[in-house]
């Protein structure tokens, strides 16, 4: 029989450095590593040497950043999906694209299993595995944190030292962090007590709002069919748009969210997120929809956004319902074209100007001044019919209570 090949989702950190020798010892397999670049801003080239030194037979370093933006971030933005009112789904959107590429490479290399380093407490294990089940249902999945005896960072370090394997350079920061082009998340350490206020040194992207400039910054974002295409009139690539807005937003303290969220596995967890460019884009998109979508579509879409956010958070990107919801969203976006001017000031991001060739806003109808298009007398009949159920009930109640 051919020797088992296992493809590992590899980050180069302590956990995945331990997983490589652990897999070889416990599964008598060849390990192929894959590291994904989703715009985390870190130099990934050293991972090649590190993975081989840890025992990997080969490593793929994949640049997925543009696909991440166009095929995952933008559909979620168009949906207006926000988890529990705050979380802009940065990690949630990145996991299915990483898992998708894992499946593609595993099939190319003839691997019999895919392995990930997500813990048994978190959401990422679900996101990775649901994508694998959807795209490669026959593939074996190995999740070491659910089965091995290693329980702590100290155990992992001892494991590598006992085998004279290189220790990855450790980060001195005490937080568990996940970064990509869209956001940076922080969990753990002093944040585990919800009473503790995040300290200024926590933030690696955003300027704390009180330290942001005393003068507001104005920026204009242009959209075509719900997709951002330009900043301040300059056409930019999807990556460049987010990079530009990240820079502007971060300088003005935009995009910091501190929340206690409900994980899929059942527990609550506290996280602090930095999403400067994403916060600007969500506000701009919301504002543009306010003048380009009719009332019924806008209100119905708000319910769709809640479900869409849940499905992304729960790792159900490749579920038929998520795809159907995206089809609905795409239909609503046909007229979401135009420009939004935003004011950025000390953590506040506000739309201060909207224009669109598809606007449904009519000053002629909405004016408080004199108009020639609206007969105010029509409102009486409308109110009588709209309020008839309330009137009938009140009369019936009064009759029964006599």
C-alpha cells in the first residue's frame, strides 16, 4: 500500500510545528504543508525552511488575497452581514477559502487526509471541516487538538525539545490573534474578564480614538452593483481599496469593536476586533442602499443579512442556502451604484453625502416646502384603511366589556 499523505493547514507557529512530527509519529505518513496568504501582512517565505526543518516533505505557500476579497469579502459586504450586530466576520470569511485551497492541493497531491490545528473549543474547526465535507466528502480529517495529550504551550515546547526540533520564534504578546487583509482579532489574556477595558497597547492597526487627529478626514467611496470600485474618484483594485481604507480608517480610530459573542460550540467568548477599512465599506454600502432599494426589499434584506451572517460565522459558506441567499442579494444589488462621502473622526464613521443615478429619493415628494405632486388629503383614507384592524378590535373589545 502507498504511504498515507496528509495535507496540513500550516501557519508556522508553535501548534502546527508540533503537528508535523506528531502526524508522522502517529500516522506513519508523509506530511505536506500549506500556508495561506490572505493579506495578513507577514513575511511567509521563512515558513518554507521552517516546515521542512520540522519534517514536512513539501510546502505550498498560496497567495489567496484577491480571491478572498472578491469571492468572500465582497459577497458578505453586499449582504450587509454582521454577526450579533458588531462582528464583520473577518476570520469567518477566511477559513472557507483556506479550506477550499487545502482540498484542491490534497486532491492534486493524492492525499488521503487533511489536518488542521484548530482547537476543540472554537469555531474554526467547524469552518474548516464543513468546507472539506462540502468539497471532498470522502476525505479523512485529522484534528490533533481533539485527540492528542498536549494540553498547553509548555507541553508543545517540551514535545519539540525532546525531539531536537526547531522552536518557532514565539510572539511575546499574550493574546490569541488572527489577522488578514480585512481585520485583526484579539482574544485571551486579560480580555477573558469582560470587566477589563482593552489597553491602548493592544491595538496593532487602529489609533485609539482619543489619540486620533482633532480634524476629521473625508473620503468618498464609489460602488458599482454593490461592489466598491474607487476611493476619492481613483479606480483601484479590490486589494488596494481595502488597503487604502484601512490606512485612512486606522489613522482616525475607526473600526474597533469590543464584544462578547456566542460561539457556535455553545460558549460565550470575548474578542476585540480592528476592522478599519471594513467598517468604512459597511457604512458606505448601507448608506447607498438607503437611497437605491425600495422599502420592502430593504427591510426583507435586513432579515437575510442576519441569516447570512450566521451561516458565514457557522462555517456554512458552501451550504445551498448560503448560495441561494447570495443569489437574492446579487439581484438586489443591480441598482446599488453611486458615491458615498464619509466623515471619519475619532472613531466615528458617518455617511455625510450620497448620490446615485438609481436613487429613489425624490426631493419633490419629500420636501417640507410647497409641492405639486403630493395631495396630503390622500393620507386620511390611507390611515383609515391601514388602521381599520385596530379600530375593529377596539370596538369589539369595548362591546364585550360592557
